[in-house]
C-alpha cells in the first residue's frame, strides 16, 4: 500500500516537473515542483540501489550502497559544476556534510532517544569514523590555509587541489577495502546485519533496470532544479551560499533523512549513525574530490579552497558529531544539541 | 568555631567596604577591601544556596545550586553591562571560564593528586560535560567567525547574537532537565550524593531569608567593586582585558575555588570536577547569554563577538580540560599542566 | 656481522664528509655525503645512548634515552641558530614534529598492520601522550595568536617567548618525574620492558667513552651539513621552509625511523608508538624551548612565533595522531591515513 502511494507520487511529481520545465511555468513554482520530485526520485534511487545490493552479496552490495547513496547529490553538483557555479557547489558540499552530521544525525538521535532512554552501537566503528572525519577536515583545511596564507598562484592552487583530491579519493577507496574486506569482522554491528534480512521487492534483472532508470530520472530532475535556482535565489533575496548549503542540501539528502530516522526509531541506532556519518564522509572524501576532477575535465578546474565560514561550519559539525558519537552511546539530549548547532549555522548562513 | 570566624569576617569586610565606598577611601584601598568582601559574600551566598537546596529536595535543589552558583559573577557583570563596559564584561566571562577550567580544576587535581595517587570519577558525566563544552565553544566561536569574515552590519550582528544567546539558554535549561530529570541515574556519582548527607545549619525559613540577604549583599559589594575598577586599572597600567579576565574572575570565583580544592583533598574528585567544569559551563551557556539579553533591556545590545585572543584562551582551556578529564582518571601531573596553561595565558593577557 | 658493516659505513662516511668539507667538494656532493653521514652518526649516538642507559638502571636510563634521543636534531638546530637561520630552525622543528607523528608513526603502523591484523598497546600512556601533545600545541599556538592579533612589540614578543619556553621545559622535566618516578607502574607496557632484556655490546667504561665520541661526531657532521644548505637550497630552487621541514627533519630523524618500524614489525607496537610520539613531544616541549634559550645566550633571541602554515601542519598532525593512537589499537589503514596527511603537507610545503 505504502509502496503504491510512493510510486504514484514519484511518477506524478516527475511528470509535473518535466511539464513545468518545458512549458515554462513560473520559476518559483518550477523550483517547488522539482524540489519535491527530487525527494521522490532520490528515494527511488535508494530503493533500487538497496535491491541491487541485496543480490550482489554483502561486500559488493555495501560498496554499491556507499557509491550510489550520494548519487543524487553528485549529479546535482555535476550540473552546477558544468554551469560554472563553483561557489554554489562548494556551498552544497558544505551543506551536505553539516546536514548529515547535524540535521540527519540530530533528528535520528532525538527521535530515537525520546523512545529509548539510551541507545548503543559498535564503538570501534565510531572510532574509525571519527578518524576519517578528521582526515576529511584536514583535506579541506590544509589547502585553504596554505593558499590563503601564502598567496599561491592559480596554477599552484589548482595543482594542490588536484593532488589533495586524488589523495582523498584513494583514502576513501582504501577505506572501503579496509571496512569491507580486511577488517570487516571488527567493524560489523549485529543490528546492521539484521537489517539486511528483509526480502527485496524486485527480481535481480528488474532491480538493475530500475537502478538505471532511477539514475536517469535523478539526472533529469536535477537539471530542471538547477535551472530554476538563479531566478529563485534572486527573487527571495537569498545568497547562493544559503541556497546551496541549506535548500539544495536538504532536498538532496531527503532520502537519507527519512531512512536514518526510521532506523533510529526501530532502535537500530548503529545503522542510523552509519547512514548519517557515512554519508557525510562520502561527500567529503569522495564526492567533493570527484567534482574537482570532473571540473578539470570540463576545462576549468574548481579549486578545493573553501571559505573560512564554510570551513568553520564543517569543522564545528565534525567536532560536535565526533564528541556525541564517540562513546557509542546516545540519548535525546545529544540529538537536541546537534540540532541547535544546525540552527545556529542556519541563522549565520542566512545572514551572510 | 570556623563558622563564627567566617561570619565575623563577612560582616566586618562588608561594613568596611560600605564605609570605604561612601567615605571615599583611596581607590586602591577601596578595591582591595571590596575584593576581599566579595570573597566573603560569595562564600555566604554559596552556603545559603546550599542550605535552601537541601530543603528543596535533590532535583529542585540541584537547579538552585546551578543557578545561584554563579550569582556573584552574574551580578558583577550586570553592573558592568549597565556601565557599558562591554569589553570588560566579555573579558570577565572569558576569565571565569578559563579560571574554572584551568585554575580551579588545576589546583583541585594537583592538590588531590599529591594526596592520592589516582583519583577516579564517573566517566559518563565527563563525556557529557565535554560535549557541552564543545557546544559552548561553538556558540561563542561561530558568530565571531561569521561577523569577522563577512563584515556583518550592526543589525545583523545583534540579531545573530540574540539568536545564539537564546539557543544557548535553551540548551542549558534542557541540560538541567536531562541531567536532573530524564537521565539523573545515568549521571549520578556516588561520591556526590554522599556529599549531600550533611545536616544544614539553618531552618528552612532562615535559609530562604539568608539567601535573599546574601544576594543583596553580593549586589552591593559588586557595585562598590566595579566602581573602583576604572581608577585602579589606570593607576597600575593594566588593560581592561587583564583586569576582567584575571582579577575580577579570580575574585568572583573564590568560593568555587576553595570548595573544589577541599573536596578534591577529601578524595571527592567527582564533585570537585563537577564544580569546576559545571561552573564554567554555566558561565558560557547561561551567564554570558543572559548578559546579552540584559544588555538589550538596558537599551544597548552587547554582541556575543569575543576577540580572537579571548576565543583562543577559551578554546585552548576547553581542549586541555577535556583531554585531562575525559578518562575519569586524574593525577597531580594533569593538574600541573592545567596550571601551566593558566600561567601561559596569564602572561599573554598581561602583555596585551 | 651487521654490526661490523655499520661501523665500517660510519667511519667511511664520516671521513668522506670531513674530506668533502675541508677539500671543498661540490656543494651538492658535500650535502649528499654529510646527509648520509648524519644517518650513520645519529644511529651510532643511539646505540651508545642505549648502552649507557643499560648500565645506568632503568630510571636514569630512561632519562638518558629521552634526553639524548633527539641530540642529533638539537645539535643541528644549534648550528642553525648560531648562523641566525631562525626560519629554518622553526621549519626543522615543525618538520621533526610532523615527521615523527606522521611519517615514523605512519610507517610503523602501516608496516606492523600489514603483518598483524590488530596491534594493541597501553591505553593509559596514549591518554597522557595525547594531553601532552595538546600542551605542546598550546605552547606554540598561544604566543602566535597573541603576538599576531595584538601586534606586540619585539620586547614583549621576546619576553613571552622566553616565559613560554621556560614553562614548556618545566612541564617536560616534571613529565619525566611523573612517568619515570611517581607513576611509573601505571604507564609501563610489558612489551617495552621485554625490549630492554638484550645484553649490551660494550662495557660500562667503553659505553661512556663511545657516547662522548658519538656526540662529538654528530656535532661535526651537523656543522658540515648546515654549511652546505644555503647553496643547495638555492641551486634546486627549494624554499628554506621545505628544506628545513622535510629534508633536514628526515635526515635528523633517520635513526628513530628505522628503530620504530623494526619494533612495529616485531609486534612491539607500544614501543614503536612511544618512540614516534615521545620523540615529537621532546622536540616540542624540550628541544624547541631550549633553542630559544640558546639563541638568547648567542645574543639574539629567537621568538617562539611559528607561521600560520607551520602551526597548521603541527596542529593537524597532532590531531590525527591523537585520534589514531587514542584507543590503544592500531591497523594498517590508520598508518596509511597518517602517511596521506604527510604527503598532503609535503605537497603544500613544496609549493610555498
């Protein structure tokens, strides 16, 4: 039943979004329609990925989940890169990271914590996640400081950005090797395995076709959404930064949001934390550097230099998420604190 | 006997301070007298609060202790706000935070550690305290970075300051709910309960009257002290910053200092840590934001923007206090390190 | 056999280095010869120290090991101070710290982790090391922020530098008291004790004579090496910063590198971590402040103000090393991440 409603919504919103785009609806209306459509197609992409992952076996499945999990964000961002909107790309990367670490994780811990007094998860994974978060912050922070303090030429700036991007991607890929092959047993969480027990709705062949269809739909809807942003931003007097960091990031992560919160309320807090933190790690260690390589292919390298306020937002989010998740033990108040930090950053970005 | 000596000292010093103020003693003498008087009246306020807390039952009692504990600092600071001495207010907030985290905590761990090889306390509380300290740092840090990097207008600056102030106060109030109601059992430390076993010296009615008397005395003495600061600062060539961060902060926290050190030497290190860290959290999450709201009532909003050196001082204090207290295990060397950081900051502020 | 080869290499390289210096070989050749010679004489100094330490008993032995361990770096740096090359001194201090925390520790964990799935060591020591690392960062960070933000005069700058230097040295000496006398048992690691079981090769008298000889050889070779740096740097278009932070640091720490990696591969990861982190702590808490005092004796005080990029490099290294070593549990991926951060910093410094 719920399944049926979802697919009806998916098709209706996708069609409306297409019609709106080609018929030239009012830009604000187009923005609203395609934003809702993105939520549906991202959810569809998530379902298809999970189904393919089921047939692929746990190891390859985990990899597929990890890689396709942020596909929506990646595709939106590639369209922004193509249009040369580098500032908005970086703002949306920032927004995705802080959205996952503060909003998704915060809502999950808060909702889960209201239902269960204390929720526990595997400590070892939390330790590794926190080291990787520090790696991600270093990767974004070091170039900014060096380029800022030493007034690097554009060539040096681009060289350093590409070098750091490659190092981050290699670190991410070896993290997959580490966590899925060499040290799989150390990091596994019984809850998470339990989660994979459900039967998938589709056959193997159908799953693969649906994955392709979903990816194409995400690509189209993303372009239609990006197309409306200029007018929308101008009309409401919002900064590119705020739209990138809050509007696009929330829309693009809608699927993760609902999944993580639902898991938390089923007391599967380990899986919820993994989605929230894992997703932000993918953005920082994989999506961001891939976008830099992609921009080079488009002929105009985007550097990896984030602004001081973006770095501050990422830095404080990582810090408090790390502090909250470190002991493998969560409660409603920790979720509440994460949400408060998100609201502080929301006010600050809105005022810029 | 000790009790009697204390009250004699209290009355003599308070009277001397009043005479000094109205008879127009030499300013340096006035400063010295009222500084000593503050130490006595703050101690008196502490005793009265504890006694009222005893009758109010543990939950409400804890709240009263938490709220009145920094009443002296709050009242001094309100007088400074009224006089428009915003820089000195912020310096004294900075000084209170670092004074509690470095001087009070450092002396407690050092004194306790000389007597007992290792002292242990509840780990869970340390984890939460450390997350709250990070929240406090974020609340003070984010506005400074955004306002500094983006050259906010005064209106935006004030709006952001008020928003952050409200969020910090709400976070503090919910922390009380969390730690005293919903998760009281998780955070309780047997030592600390043991500490509440003593019989109070006064009846319920007397306690309430004494609490009111003590608060009034603190208010008067604070005004007399603040009144001397301008001349005193000028005469000794000290900066407002140094006087606020070191002189006022040490005077205003004298009661906590002696209480925490005495507890540490009785091997009640959990209670000592709670006083030191709890007090600095109250300053950052409650006193500082309340002062911003109060300044708005006086018609001239004080912003929440601390200077880079104040933020550095707060940041490094939080960092090292967090690192020292995290494992719920302390020794003399950890106390010594905190004191060394305090001395480094003291030199640095003195030279400004 | 291996012993014999080592001493042949030592004598040949030392002699070649001397000949090169006095006969005025080509500067690049002189640089290469004396760099190789430094590796040998530093290794010789290490062996002699260990042998003397054996006869001195564990406590005094530990102290000797700790103090002579970085003797090579200290002697090289004193020659640089004498020549007034303050920027290169600070770069080499930076390089030694990050080299130990990232390269030595990274290679050790990586090599050990390839052989053993998980390696464990004493948690308590890791906690204390991490607090000391924060102390070291604070000691270098606070003066830089205050002097930078408040435009201190040269006199104030020097006063603050000397004050911080003294505080760091006292902290380091009391750390030796703490870790070797008052809390020796808490911090001891069974693996490390096992390591001291080997019989020394030389008698007591021979050991002392060899220690003196080795120190003199290090002093000479260091001067010959420093003498070539100006020409070498210029010829290859390298910055003083890069040469100091990467070339000199790697050469000066060669002995630690090989020792730590060999221990890690014997599954004595606790001893390997202790060498890497202990050595970087000595540099920050002892060698750096001693150099400031030494510069004052030479008549021209070197301040303790590191550049923003040096502080960034030290800060991020401490952060990730702390995160990796905190749980007393290591693997190949953690070593890999440290190496990646080293490479990022290497690129960044090279481009300056």
